C-alpha cells in the first residue's frame, strides 16, 4: 500500500467509525501513531510473525518499559524538546536538566540543611561522600527553603524500595535549604549499574549491539516556590561510562569535580578515619514562565 492509501485506511478505522463522544486529542494521537506504525510495517515489509513478536515483547517488558524508554533515547528526546521550548521562551543559564529515570520513590524523609542519606550498612565498603552547594535563582540570589530531593544507588548499583534487601528510603532524602540557600549531605560515592542482564531491555540492547551500562550518578529534583522544578542528575567524574551512558543522560555542566580530602583536621571534623570524597555543586532555577511548558512531568511513580 502507498502512504496515502494507509492514511485513508487509518482514517476509516479510527475516525470514520467514531459514533460517541470523541476526545479529539486522543483520536489525533492514535490516528497518527497508527498510521506511522502501518507505514513502517509496509516500508520494512514486516511479517505478521514479526509484528506479533513485537507485541509480545512489549507485553513482557511491562515493568522494564521505563528502562526501554531510556535506552532507546525517548526520555532524552523529551528533555531535548523541553530545552528547546525553554530557549524559545528566553530562558538560559540554568542548571541543565537530564532524565529522571524510573527509580524515584516519593515520600523520602525531610530535613533542613543537612542529611545523611545512607543507613550505615555499607560503612567501610566504599568511599564516604560529602556533597554540598547552594540553590540560586536565575539572578544568582540564594533560595532559602528550596527542596532538594536526592536519590542514588548503593555500592552494588541497586536502589532501595526496588531492592528489598535495603532499608526503607536508604540513599533517599529531601533536604530543605537553610537560610542561605545551602544544602549538604553525607553518603557513599555510588556505583554505576547495568540493566538486568536477563531482562527485556538488555535483550533488545544485545540485538542492537549496545551495552546497558550507566555511569555512577546521583539524581535530583530541585524546587522552590515561584520557580520551575528542575529534574537533573550529576555524574561521578572518572567513571568508565561517563560519556557512554546507555540512557544518554550525560551532559556538560553535570560532571562536577570530585576532590579527595585527607587533611587530618577535615577527617577529625567529620569523625572519619580515612580520606573522603567531596563534591561542590550549585543549582540554578528558572523563575516561573508562562511561555514555557510546565516542567512537572505527570507520570506514575513509586511511593513507599
């Protein structure tokens, strides 16, 4: 079939059969995606067996669809579109956004100024990390009372809630900035991780000749009244996969320097017996902007 013939067929299937109330937005999206799919089947000469194997794959992928979306670049593409929309609205100079990923959990305990993220179960197994900085507005003014939600993987590359061996909210906290807009937390330097080796995402990546590894990173939601919520993450400099992230989330401006502190007075101040890592990183938020799409993404998220 030609593309015009396919478009006419989809109109007959999706549009002309409508008899009840129609959600015009849903109808237009379904018609467009159906037409694009039908055209791909025709252009690539997909067999019926191949089409059904594809349907079976998505049915099986279920819980891993968030990883599939990241691995195929869909989540990064949405960020690119959001960046373009903000630039068109005249917004520039803020902290770069990058993907949320599928492993956020709502409801993490909150504290002011400082939080220890880890529960101590990995003490002595990795390098202690202190990360600190200030949340600013677009004009460089500190934002007291801003919310810095932070989460990352443990030394095995696993996240609490999804990994039932970890305590509730291990390596997850919400830090409210102090009167000078500052935040700080103590944790362990996280490890990178890979897609489940026997999972549906890695199976697809294998067929594409790609790995499923992510560099070590730390996720953030940063928000403040009157400002656009920021979804971002920083990567740990020096990681093997720093610029080869299967999820395409590495960005310039999100790889802060890691200092390794061994001065005796600094160790004593923190009650530590061996050197620790330190990262300084400031966040800069845009103010509310009616000309740009809402930064909050509505999606189903886990909650403990």
